[in-house]
C-alpha cells in the first residue's frame, strides 16, 4: 500500500500541469486485496473522495454499473472484493500519474434494483478512524500527559502517529462511557488541537501549524469558481480564561493575546469587535488549570474563533495534492482575497464530466 501523502510540500501549478500531461485524461485506481478493480473489468461510473479536519472520518463512495449478471440474475463481486470490511486504497490523477488519496475500510455496499435501467451497486466507506468509533467504554490514566494517552489509543489501532506534546501531566485523565474517537476528539477540543486521520496516520497536533500553501490557484485559469463570505457574528474582542491552581487553589486568569494572522491582511475579527464595543469579551470558566494551560487555552480559543471571519468554497481542476489540513493560496480575486486559506474540507470527484476538486476554506483577516 502506498502512503497517503500529507506533508508541507508546495507545488507550482506549472509543475503539476507537466506531471499530469496538461490534465488530459483523468484516471483512477481502486485497489482491494491488491486487486485493481479496473483490471477486473469493474465499470465504475463515478468516484468521490471526501477529506476533512472536522469531527468525522474521511470517506469515499463509488458506483458500479456492470455488477449485475442478467443471465444468472444476481450481482457479481459482492461476495469477493466488493464486500464490507475489506480494506481499500484509492488513487487518482491523470493517465498513468496517480497519487493515493484514500486508504480505509468498505463500510457499506448498497444494491439498487431500479424500475428502469440496470441494477447497480454503490460502495462507500471511511478511513481507519471508523474503527475508533466502535465500542463505548471507560478508562483512566494517572500522571500522564493527554498526548501520551492519545499515543496509547492510537497504538491500539496500529496507526502511525504524528502527535504534538501537550506538555502538562494531569493527576488523572478519565474516559467516561465514550468510544475512542469521541474521547480523542474531546481531548483535542480541550487543548484546541486538530485531530484527524490521513491514511494510516493519526494526527493530534497544534492547529494550523505550517502555513505553506500546497499550490496557488488563479481565478479564470485553474480556479473554476469561488464564493467567499466575511462574517463577524462569531467574533469576539478577547477570550478570558478563569480557573484555579490545582496546588494552591488560588485563582488563575489568562487573557488572549494577538491573532496569528494568515496572509498579508491585517484586520482581524478581534480588531473589528474591539472597535464596535469593549464588552465583546468571551469568558471561559474551567476547573483546575495551570497558568501556562490557561494562557494556551485563551490564545487557542481566540485563534479558533478568528478562523470563522472569512469562509469560502471553490472548485478547481482535479488535483490529488489538495487535501484538508493544508493551506491553499488563491489569486485573481482582488488584493483583499488573494490570500492563503486553510482547507477544512476537500472533495475529489471523477465522473463522466472529468476530474474536479472542490473545497471549503477559512481565513482570519481582511
């Protein structure tokens, strides 16, 4: 199995255009048990892969048009490689230049017997975080960092790990009647970390660490369409975290500092709200916490809110290198919006119309 590539590489569009031979012939491979479905004469009419950093798994779906044998009056392959529980690898690109964009498990096989037309099969599935969503249980760890707990959970699933340190040891960490996906997601939220799975690798990381854009897309050239919105309804001028020291029981307070601005714009939601009123402050009350943790939480919460200031969605020519969790640079939209944006969700689709990549993005300054 090839790894799903997820790094800080930045590509020039001209380089990708040359690699994929002017994007002339979209192509894909679907590999199950090492068998290439295309070479097995499986006619796949449409293929979609969704990647995300939201609280859900990456997923795929494809439709098979020739699975029904009209002579034997039954579906082919459903008892062999088109079966739930099979591991699957999906590669997309052009001609013979393909990149792995998904690795996971088939979770659903739907058979359709329509009134008109031929019966068909829709196959769908999720990445290996699907396995973490099973089995509600309780557990506890003493004198551990939350990042250590995430490592031990990831090891249960044989996942590779890219885990940032949470620094502070906790007297006790409790998992109370939650599945492992819910629990790790809760730990990520508590630390304002990103948590997602890419291929066989689990990421538990400080948010939006590397701002290197994967590629620059130009409206009117390779950025086919784009819509954007500036909205201050979720913005605050400051986040104040209040709690108490676990050892001394003395009160602790931390106030958020500046927004970590993406791109060359300078005005953030914090600046806009502060100019409107001085009472647009969000207060967060927590239990035992250190000063270091309180400050990190206040800064992270402000930066998370800030990313809701500018949102957008767009569509480009199909590029396997684009995936959620990276940044993308947009151009041709005017100076204010010619900025790097964070990719929250990315969809790759190949069908009779060709290969397109659509995405949803966020930014924090105008």
